[in-house]
């Protein structure tokens, strides 16, 4: 399975998991679009990955909650490379509060980035995939697409929602050769997760060490964080898989935290 010369748009790709997926795809010869909120960060990543090769990368500024900007970004990709073969909707944030203290504005912000972002990028890419008769759409879910944790009402709701959206895309896209999948990582030690450790320690009345060992890794089989490389390999499998056999499926990558 290869992504050589495939055009792959990855949101939130200037850092964290998105950056790792972009690196993996470029290493396989793909043409990767680094779509990020900050154009300078996206351009820096694109330059870095292009220098490493053998694939290449371009940068696109994209606020995934802005329909006009999403559409313009996708059109820029099509203008340069002629098509979009793979979409990885990865951009996301985390906000934690008890439900009774959860600001409605924060609830709407988180859901917009995760759900509106997945919808808008999918909507913009699908016509090009339908025209080509093939495509892969991958959403970055979470173990929280399957499970719940205290303080994460908005995040859990959003990640559950991605499963439903992917399943609809799988059914609508099948006759056009477009498949859809969700990756569900456990805790990956990215800046997003690093930020959660002191927040959860405060809100749960635990030490930071207890948050890591009991809350984040307590249900794993080996007390290990999932790595960015783990997630990137799964993204590569979904993106490069040659048939519709896996469409509509999600895969949990969590060191055994959640098993289904």
C-alpha cells in the first residue's frame, strides 16, 4: 500500500499528531497539504518536510470553522495539484470543566472546531473525490469516541459525533469510491495533552503524577502513552488501503485502554 503522488490534505498539520501524519505521508512519496490556522507555522512545516522528501508539501492557511477559508484552501490545492485524494481532519482543541461550570461559549467553540471543521473540510473535498471516483476521508477521533471521562463533556460529545458523520460519508460515498474512517487514539503526549495534566490535577484534586498514572494511563495494559508514530501508521493504513473493505470503521489505538 502506497501514497506515492497522492494529494493528502491534513488539518492542524503544523504540530502534534497532524505533523506526525504529514511526516509519514511525505516519507511515502505523497503530496501533502499542511493546513493550519497559522500560515507561517504551516509554511515552516511544509518546507521542512519537502526538504526531507521523497514527497513534497505545500502550506495553506485554514481556519476549519470558516467555510469560505476552507473552500479557498481546497481550491488552492486543486489549482496546484489537480485533485484531493485524502483528507485527514485532525484539527482540534481540548477544554475541560465540570458540566455545571462549562461556559456555553467554550462548548460551542470546541464542537465547532471538531464537528464543523470535519463537516466543512469534507464538504469541500468530496466533489473533487467524486469526480475522480476515489478518495479517503479520515477523522481524528479518540478513545473518547467510545468512552467518557469526567470534565470532558464537549470533547466526548464531539468525538462521538465524528463516528456518525464518518458512517454517513461511508454510505453516501461508496458509489463514488470514497471511503471514511475514524482513528481513535488514547492519550498521546502532545502539547494538547501536556496542557490537560495540570488542568485535570486542579479540577480533580489530584497530583499531576496521579493524573498521568491513574487518569490517563490507568486503564492501559502497559502504562504507556500512545505515540504520534502509532497514530500516523494507522492513518497511513486507512489512507492507502486499496478497497472499500474498511470503510465506515473506526480503530482504537490506545495500548488496550479501550477494547472493542
